[in-house]
C-alpha cells in the first residue's frame, strides 16, 4: 500500500492502487495548515469568521488580503487555504450568481450556488493538466424565495455538505468540538424550547449576536500567543438584522465580542494569564466592511 | 513525467498483460471510498433503491447527505463512490436527460440514459488527461415499453440491466443474497420489494436500522414519480419486517 504516494501522487488524473487520489488529499493538507475559518448557522442568520494571520507589520491589515467576500446581495463566501486559489473560486461564484439572475430572474438559491461551486472545484480534480484548488470555501446564503438561510462548505475535493456549524483550517478539530456544544442543531435543541425550527428557517436556539461572540471565543482560544503571529479577525454575517444582506460585522461589535471572548477564556483558564502579547488591531468605530 | 517503468499504473494505457490498471483502481475507489453499500431491485411494476445514510459529523445537516438523486421526475439514481464524483455524474445525467427530451420531444428511457453515461465513462478510460469517475450508478425508472428497469453503470463503461443489483463496499455479499431470491423478486409488489431490499441491506451489514439511518426511494408504475420515502414510511416498513420476523 503506497501511503506515501510514491509515484501515484503526481497528478489529479491518477488513482493509487488502493483507490485514492493523492493530489486531492495533498490539497486538503494545504487547507489544514492555514488560518481557521468558521461558519455558524444561527436562528436568525449566519456568521462567518476567518483568522487572518498578519505576515508583515507593514500591512494595511484591516482592508486588504480579505478572506471573506460578498458574492451576491444575499450570499457571502469565506475562504481559507491558498487564498489566491480561493479568489478564483470567489470570482467564479460571482459569475454564477450573476448569470443565474440574468437567466432566471431570481436570486440564486443557496443550494444551487453551493452546487455550482462544488462542481467547479471538483472539475479541477479530474484533469491531469490541472491541480485541485488548495482552498476550502464556506458559503453563507439566504434564499428570499423560501426565506431560508443556510451554510455550506466545499472542500478541495469538491465535496459539499450543508452544515449547522462548519470549520476549516488549523483549528478545525477544536472548533468542531466547541461548536457541537452550542445549541445549533435543531434536532438536539430541547424540544421544550419550541424555538428549534424558526418559521421556515431552522437553526437552533442561538442568535447571531451570540454567534459572533462564540466564534470570536473559539478563534481566540485556538491561539497560542507565544508562538503564533499576530492576526486580524475578519467576521461577517447575514441575518434578519442586516436585512439578510451579507455584510461585515461592524468593528465595534467585533471588538466587543473579542473583549468578551478574552474574558471568558481567562475565566475558564486554570491559572494562566494570556492577555498580554496578542497584537490584534480590532478597534472600535471605523467603517463597516463593505465589498 | 515519471521515470517509473510501470507507466501503465499511472495513466490509462494497457499493461503488457492487457490490463488497464487505472480503471481497476477506479473500481476500488468507487467501492471503498464512501464505505456505503447500495441496493436496487425491480419488482413487477416498481423499482426500489436502498442505501445507508451516514452523516459524517453531527454538525452536518442530515438532509444534505444523500446518495439518492432524481435525474428526472421519473428516473432516479443511487450513486456510490467518491462523493464529488457522484455529484458530477448526477449533474451530467440531469443535463443529458433534459437535452434528450428537448431534442426528441419525449422523456428519456432509463436504458438510453444509462448507455449515454456508460459511453461517457468509457471515454475517460481511453484518455490520458482525464481519470475515470470513481462512481457506480444504479439507475432506476419505469420504462413505458419495458416496465421497471434497474441499470448499473460502472467506471469502465459497462452497463447492464438487472433484476437486483448492488454496489459499494458489500456488493458481493448483497449480490449473493439477492441471487437466491431472484425468481421471486421479479413478481414482487412494491411493499415486498422495499422490504426485501431493506432486509438484504440489513443482512449484509449485520445490523438493524432505524428510519433515520437508511435512505429508501421508489418509483412505481408507468408515469410514476421517483421519490424518497419519509422517515415515517421507512419506519412502517421496518416494523412490518420485524413483525414478519417474529411471526
């Protein structure tokens, strides 16, 4: 069994003797080592968060090197892995959304957008002349027709599922564990609540306001400040409050959430003191992120 | 490219023994990639497909994990293998079916669709630049002239009609189970076909199921629609099977 590839890993169009395609697995590794991207489906919307490591102190961090992009009025994408690969996916998604509206006269439904992206990503795993995308994509979108919001994630292999909570990148294992504890899976929210299935929505008991805080907490708790470079926390949402439009979370809300998160982490930690050397630049006020 | 002398292992060319290794590896990927087993049966006037529903983790919405798809309102497919390849194959099937109906003015018969997908699969076994799709398709529908049809299309481009067919990890065990009952299956009603399919899956996997752990889809009668059974309907069948077992 050639678990190290040994010759079967040179192209996407080659199967190994045990039926694996190593190029796809290597592409997934590229994502595993990258900054964490999280998505949470809440009762009243979806929150996306990406950890953007700052490679250079001279960077204008807040507005460049974006990892969350608006694709259509009611749809947004978060990418992690090779961000330049991710940018190609974003461009394609924008084309798909715009073509769909031109052809059919309505906004592209979330499932259709995700299916189109996944078919596109999958195509690059078929040809020997191409390589797979080294990026995972989280799609947050709202369908004005069915009034339902949903979160999907597309991996480098082209596999696409709908999620209550999705995580990709370095901290995904821990993030998944934390997300499972939140009440986002309607089947597991206590039936007495009666709020498990919102009218035509779905999403559990947690709201977007909570979601922002929880994701900030997850990202901050994954960091080892002694070892990791400084980073910028990008967050966006689409929710009832934003009119279901995909927008950046206002900076003061992020700053607030980060403060809360840090306090929670500190309180939860046994006897550590972690709030010294993290050089985030989230500052209150300033412009709302717009695409 | 590679200086490996086993070039025939890397792209779709013949080995000195006349084998196509890449195609064989594609078969392996199709049967073991997802770890699932799928079964399709045809009764006297109906077709049934059954497979497991394995949700990868608790954060995934279960309804988005499905291997059973509608191609047209009357033809369905159970696609097992690499998930993204399955998705691509189903997309292509939908396109082919719609294109056929647009060009010729009537709904594509299941066998014609199967043949088309088989031809497309064969192309990849002859070209160096594209790999075969690691998917086994079980196409089901009720043909206007020939009645219920189950067709199996594999990565090599074979397609054959079956009374009962299986795909995936436990294909051989399921086929053995069905072979013993093939004469009876031909005459089964819808309920009998569904229950036989579920019992077959249960016996090869060595376990019982709940309604949420399997997917069952049916199409019955000429002009019948291909549809998935709800969890309640599946539970009804499971209860009936349990009662029969006790009786």
